[in-house]
C-alpha cells in the first residue's frame, strides 16, 4: 500500500495533475492567492554637482563588489549619414585605444591582474563607459575609469582593427533571414534614411577618421552631459566625497542639441525580400508605434501581453497552437522612450504556408473589433506582467539602471513605483480603446523574407508586391582587398 501511494504521488507530479485521496485534497484552483505587496524598491541617492553632472549612488552590501557606469548624451542618431558607423568605432576604440599614459593592451594587463573591467560602448542616443571591480581594488580601477573618461587616445591601429571588424559584419549582414527582416522592417516603419533604421556601409565606415572620434569626444563628453551611477559595497558619504573630488572641478561644456529626426513610414503595401536559400518565411506587419510618455502606455502594455506577448497570448494560441502555422508569432504596439516605437506583428512559418499565415494575421486583427480582448485574457495578461515585474527589479543594481533611464529621458523618478498600480487599473474598455486606436491593418506594411518558389500562393494574391533590393553596395577601392558587394 505504501509503495502504491508513493507511485501515485510521483505519477501525478510528473503529469501535473492533482492528488485526491479519500476526498481530502482541495482542487488547486481553490488555493487562495493573496494580492501582490506594494512595490517599494531601495532608492538610490541622487546628487547634482555644480557643473551639472548627475550622480546616483545605490548601496548593495551583498558582495564586496562595486560597479559604475557613466551614460553620456549623444549617439548614433546625431551622426551624419555619410559617417554611419562612427559610434560603433568610437565605442570600441575609446577602450581599445587606451589613454595618453597607457595603451589599451597595457590596460588589459593591468585590469586582468585585478579581475576588473573598464569598458566603453555606443548606442543610438548615448555612449557609455563603465567599471566593475572588487571593493579592495576600487581605488586602482577608478583611476583607470577616470583617465579613460578624460584622456582617451584613439590610437590609429585600433581604429583600423575596428573598421575591419565592421567591414566583416557588413559583408555578412545578409546571411541570416531574421536579421534581414528586422533591418528592413525598421526601414519600412521609420523611413530608409531615418537614423533609427539606417545601417553602416563600407563607404561610410571608411570615411570615419581619428579626428572624427576626437571631435566627437570633445563635443559630447562634458559633466553636464553625463549621468553617473554607482552600485555596490561602499560607504555612500565616502563615495560621494570621492566623486566630488574627481569631477567637481571639471568645467561645464556646451549642451549639444538633439537632432531633428523625420519619421517617414513607407507607403502601406506588400514588400518582398527574395531569399532562395531558405525554407521558411519571416513575416512582419509594421508601422509606427508611440512612446512611453503616452497616457495609453499602460493599456498598451496589457494589450500587447494579451494579444501577442507570450505562450498564452491570442496570436500564439490561435495561429501557432490551434492552426499550427507558426514556429513563432507575437508582437504589439511598440513604445520607445523618446521617439515612436515600432508597431510590429512578427511571424515565422514554413515557406509553404506563407500567404496562409499572412491571412491568419489579417483575421486576428479583424477579430479585435468583433471579439475584443475579454476579461479572462485581461486577467491573464495582468498577472503575467505583474508577476514578472518584480524580477526585472530584484536587485539594487537593476533599480539603479531604471532610475538612470528616467533621468536620461526626463521621466518622473517615481515612474517605476507607479507602474504596478497603473497596470492594475487598466480595464477591458481601455484595452479595446487602444486596440481600435492603434491597430489599423490598412496602415501597415507587410514584409516577407523568403523563397517565393516554395510559397503556397503567389504573394501577389494578397496585393501588389514591391521587391526590396538588399545588395550590399561595393566597397571603395583598397579597403576590402578582393572582397566586394555580396548578397
């Protein structure tokens, strides 16, 4: 009898069932679930130096480690199109080029002896420099960070290495169909020349000079343009004193202007990238989204989760599970920090179900009006958002990163604390309203990357087709050896 009961318990746990012995156990659905606790994350200390540098300090004594990052306004979107790729080179060579006192290779050796890091990088609207080290090595590593921040050298040999790496990446950018789809979808949503969509070419990378990197650094790296965050095992008073001593006398510089960016989505229609060496299609339905400043942001978040956000979403349940059409399917209304995100519905399917899959997405969009997201879907979406929310901010370092984002983009610093309450307040009517407001099939572009010879029907059966040429422009003479334009 004992062995029988043990076997029963093991079997039921393996299949995920419930155990009922002599009618004593309650069904799992009857287990009470208490409401989520109010969210009160540890708050970093915010300091503003007289020169305009903003500093956040966040204590975390769990491990004897210290991490710091400086985020500097100005990134790829401010670079002229003729020098696209400059920020990628800058972000790499800032570190590998070393300082006036030490080469990048010498810095490597110095930091490796201390199991520490000082790294740099570039992005679309900012550049960063960060350090990470043991508490005992903070003095030594911080000196490297400070020297690299103030006195980078951008050595010519490291610039050439960075360029060669970019040339190689350009030559291979048409290898992966999902990468092609993401790149070309951004061009359709934002406009081909928009800085959020453009890509470096051989000629634009070749045009970047060492003086360009020096000029960029002198233009953007000023204390009033920097947000510095430090998290770890330190005394906050001592750390504040150290940072004031290090940067307090640094003179303020001119504030660079944000670039004026035009968003020119492609004319709605059907767009095709022919790729004959694949047996599946990558499908995007795209147009412009909105920003997180939008009062609709919270309702959009719930809609996105319910409609295309995960394994229990409507798109996944209907198109992948019920119809068996997709390897992956999802998406929603994109919300970026300070520019419109990209509304996109994404699907990958076998070549032989390409047109059927597009039609299935069309049906799901049409059904939003006839069959709005219901209470069950709303509850499931909210639970998914709120139950995972805490894991996005389950350490002081993650909270610090989020607070720095709000500072950088000019959001209220309590944006994070209000998120949970705002999501809980979203109603079924709110979700229906944002779906009707933002999801318009006739305003979307359809992009397909695939092998047309294997499609179930011609793509033209859903409307006129515009073919996209993804041929890589040839490299200027002398920079690529025998490499030229590649597909």
